[in-house]
């Protein structure tokens, strides 16, 4: 069975020079709860449909798929 998860890198500023924290999540809804951003905004940002806003300017999000 495939298990995928999301890895969120949170940086101190928009320049993404200093890494503050690395977090793993099972769903985008979990990320939205922690960051207090609507899950649709996170999904649209991840897929490149919108520019980052707010805390998302300090984040990098990866989807990890274990095969």
C-alpha cells in the first residue's frame, strides 16, 4: 500500500535562508489547521495556481510518495 505525506519546510523569512522547522503531515487539511490558512489556498499555492501569501511566503511544501 502506498503511503504519501506532505513535508513542510518553514523558514524564518521570505528569503528562505534560515530553516526554522520541518514538519510532516498526512493531509493538506492538517497543514491548513497548523498554519491557519484555508486548505484550498494551500492546494492552489502548491499547484502554482496562486502566488504565496502570508505565512506561505516563508514555506516550501513537498509531497513525498513512497512506492
